C-alpha cells in the first residue's frame, strides 16, 4: 500500500511525576517519521485497544505487506507516534500505584502526550526531526485506546483533533442518567468479576492475557487472511484487568465525552461494537465538527480489514480540513 520509506525510532518517556504515585513509571513507544521531513503536516499520537500494544499500528507479516497504519500515514506526510499504555507492551507495570485503572492509564498517556508535543516543538523527539514549533498533535485511539484518548483530551487538552476508532460511547452509556460514583464502582466490580472468570484470571492479578480465540469473531471479518490473524495473535499484549473492565462498563465514559469540543473523526466497522454507528456523533454534545465513517466489510480491528487503506486515506485527508494544514 505504500512504497515510501520511513524511519522508526524507539522512545522512552518518564511519566512518574504526573501520575503522582511515587514510583518510577516509564512508557515506551515508536516514532515513525518520513526521511527528510521538510513538509510534515501534523503528528498523530496513537493509542491501542485492549490486548494490543503499539504493534497494532505497525504489524509486519511475512508475505503480507501493507498492514502498517504508521507507514501509510507517514507516506501522506505525517509523523506517527505509537505509544504503549502503562501496564502494556514495553511500558512499566505499576506495582505501588493502586489499581491499574483507566484513570492511572490516562494520567500516563496525558503526560506522554505533553512530552511528545514539547519534544516535537523543541526538535528532541528523534534525531531525524528538526524542531516543529507549530505542528498540530492529533490524538488517535482504537477501542480502549479511543476511550483513553477521550479521557486524555478531557483532562489535559493536548490535541488539536481526535480520531476515535472502534469505540462506541453508546455501549458504555446505556442508562438515562450518569450513575453515582458508588453505582459506577459497583458496575465495574461486576464487570471485572465476569472478565476474570472468562479469562481465568485470579483475584489480585493486575493484568492478564485474554484468550484470543474468544475474540477472533469480534476482531476480524471472514476475509482477513489466516496468516495475518496468526501474526496478530503472536503480537498480543497483556491488558490491565481493571481498565479493561471499566471500558466496557455502562456509564463510565460519558462524563468525559460530554466536554470534548475539538473536531472528531469517528471510524467504526459495519460489524463492530457500536449498536448504532450513525447515532454515535450525538454522544459528543460539545463538539461542533464531527465526521463519521462506517467501514464496509470491517470488524472491530480495522487495521487488518480489507478496507483499511480507505480508512487510513480518509484520516490523512480529513486532518488538514480541521487543523489548517496544507493538503499535498
């Protein structure tokens, strides 16, 4: 899908101070940048969903080129940063920070986003990038990563626009009123009990490896090659149990979605988690610029679908229309 070359760099970000837990917490990531990036349009910070790490945005499969979101968007003039949440991939497993929940992950991701933005401005993110003082930073997330992108924007506002993929506020917002903190905690506890039973995860374990065979039908449409699914399964990461339970608990995210006011692009497969994709824009009442793409033939994990390039190209074309950068 792209023959353009790009450079990949490892990054390590210290988010200890901003999480406030008193332990040293580091987040890992990859930066993808075009060779000779003289006309970079924007930077996209990408957060993966549950059971995934940064590899979701750059999957390499022998004999199957074209499964890298990062390389594709680099070819369109973007810098792409794929970040591991705390407790995921190469990032630190918190041990003294209490429950490894979405609030903790959002604090880490928000700190990382601020550092990425500052380092892009200063030219210190990678050796291949000169200072980019006016570059817009776009927040992109898939599934749990989309939920966290919403939370990060609500608490820290680091992004000029959001790309929210494979995530429906409706699946976590099915009640007429926002639950009290006590009601919400009780719902999460119930969801966590079900999750632990389904994944055979013992009480007290902060993270688990979810059985992927339970997820294949949700994640992949029938036309996804078997070799791609095998490669995807091999790249699986542990997932923090409390965070995974919260992201699927009714009512959890509404308080954050309600206040998002930057432009949003929503992407959902036509066989995905949202019961009514066309109703999703109504879940962001403060946003006046929302675009929706329903990806034909795609299940939950769009980056492996046969229509993935259509989505990626739509993202690449949409960003300049909302953050004022030039089309190429």
